[in-house]
């Protein structure tokens, strides 16, 4: 199997751009989660979903116009994007549930990271780990389904 160097280069650039948007989305999601869960006292689920909804709005616009640069049907892509978001969010919530409830990580001590003690440390750590799962699944879905080049 011969690897096309130009295609590999374009994929690398695309992954880099996706990563930049991913970092921005992650910051939006984490800051929202932290403020709602830790500071406002809302539940893990409500804080998590709210953060992801804000991130997904940002993500769709940037991914469509900058990362994947498609001119396909906007409504179709939006429906596929939201569908992919919901599938990947369900995956993220399942991973969170397994870690928090199944493995008991919700009870991790607040000082588990010595240089960065925080309230609800287990929930914050699980959020970060579950986001990695979400991000990998979501990129794959969007590249090969939502923003597939015709």
C-alpha cells in the first residue's frame, strides 16, 4: 500500500487544526463544568452536558468552516454533527459512570494531586479522562461521516 505524501500532509494539518479547536472546546467545556459543578453546586450530569452543548456549538462552526472546509448541505451536516455529538456524549457519559460509580473514583481524596488540590477531585479527573475518549471518537465520526468529502 502506497501512502500519498500530499494526502498525509493534509491529514496532518487537518488533525492539527482539529486539535486547536479541540483545545478551545475542552477549555469551554472544562471551565463551564468547573463553574457549574464546583462553584454553583449543580450536579455532575447537568454541568457536564451544559459544557458539552456550549462546546459543540463552537465545534460545529469551526470544524465546518476551518478544519474540514466543506460546502456540503448545511442542514445535513448539522444533523449528522449533532447525531455524532450525542453518540460520543453517550460514550463519554458511560465512561464517566464506569469510572465514578463502578470504580468509585468519585470518592478520590481532594488532595490526590499534591500540587493541585481541588474540590471534587475525582469528578474533575474523570471528566478529563472521559473527554479523551469523546475526542477520539468524535474526530473519527466527523471525518468519516459528518464532513466526508464527496
